[in-house]
């Protein structure tokens, strides 16, 4: 039984998204994070700093990233927007399929899937999930019955990519939940409006570090791979929120990757990769290959297709892509 108190918000609106099936898993994952973290959480609740309920907001509206709602004299409340959680699951499913079935097969010279029909079905399912995620940035479209979802594998698939996506999603969702909790327990909320922009960025970076360490400290070794990949998925999902056309970047005077009170979204991904696996080299490493797939998609969707460059390692490939993303932010090169 979950010790945490899950709440719902939406004036009686029932969740219409399949991700609600995994809400309990997310809360349980939070409980199993860093040893004594739950005791710390309960201390914050008993001290009147934090509401016992982690709120699942089911209102169908444009995506809202997790946040802490607070005001003077009232316990802070952590809120998770369910459409954002569904978005996170969709990104997890799409990334694990595209990484395994498209990119890594090509990079490793592995023959195509022995059953082309199965492979095509997998890729179509990944494309459908990613398409929903892209549309959900502005609205909350229905999740079609025939699409993959928690508890329903893609028919004819020898590898259960839905189960893989579930594990990645739960790790990613726990990570973003820990990030928000960090703001409470590290006293970031108070005097937030008085901070300079650089101080605000430092606070957000500190919350990222807290969340990564808390998530990985609770690992007994069996889930290390999944938890690390979940952190990467979370940052890839945030990265995709910044996709915009060249015309939009010109109209806004720059890329949405550049944040005023947070570290830049691509920088957060790169910092997470360095923290998670600083010595990783070679195309076998799933953290770097998944990040490379995400950066490639980001550049392509941003109307700035990446250059095709031979790289000896997946880490070097990501480094090249990051340089191209930096050029996009600066409005030079292919984005000029």
C-alpha cells in the first residue's frame, strides 16, 4: 500500500488517459527512492511545510510540467498533470522502439527484424505515440484504443516494448517528482522571487542533482540501467517541448531551449548524461544512443536537419549533435 496520499484534481473529471494505471507505481517508486527520503517527506508534512497529497491533475488542457503550488501560510502541494505524464510515457515508448529497432540495428550492422511486418508495426506504434505527444503540447487529444498502452503489448512483438516503456516512464516520472520535492525540502520556495536569474538557474540545477542522486541511491543494482535511462527520457521529453519552426524562432527572438530561470534544456540533458555515465564509450551504451536519437529528432523537427557525420562512439555522436543544437540556439550555421 502506498504511504503517500494521492489526490486528484479536476472537479470530478475522470481521467481519460491510460497512464492513470501507473499512478500507483510512480508513488511507490517515490517511496523507494533514497533511504529515509519518505521519513524526510513525512517530517515536511508534519511540520506544515508540505501537503500530504501529491495531486494528479486530470484536466484536459495543454501540457503543464510538474510544479509546486504554494502561498504564505499554506502547505506546499506537488502537482502532476496527467496529460504530461501520458506525454512522458509516449516519449519513453517511442524512444525505446526507435533506439532499439531503427538506430541501434543500423549502427551495429544487425540484420533487419526477422519479421518485417512486426518491425513495421512497432515503428508505426512508436510514430503514433510520438505524434500524440507532439500534438499534446497544445491540446489533449484522445489516446486511440488501438495504440500501445500500459498493460497492452504491441501485437506480435517478441520483445515487450510496452513493459520496457513502463519501466522507463516510472523512473522518469519519479525523477521529475523528486525534482519538485527538492524545491520543498531544500527550501527553494522561500524568497524565490528575490533571486537573480543566475541564482534561479543554480537552484534548478541543484534540484536536478538532488533528484538524480535520490533516484539512484534507492537502487539495489537490479534497476540501475532502467533508472538511468529514465532520467535521460525525462530530459529528452523536456527537450521536445522546445521544438519550434525556424519562423517561430525568428519571431520569438531565439530558441525555447534557452531558459530564463532554468539551465538550457539541452545543457540539462548533457549534464545528466555526464553524471550518469561519465566514462561511457561505444555504440552499445543505451544512454548515449537514446540521447542521440532524441537530439536527431529534435533538430529534424526544428527544420535544422543534422549533418551526417561518422562518429567512432555514441558519445562522440551526441557531442556533434550538441554542437549543432548550440548553433541552432545561436542562430548560426544551418539555422542562419
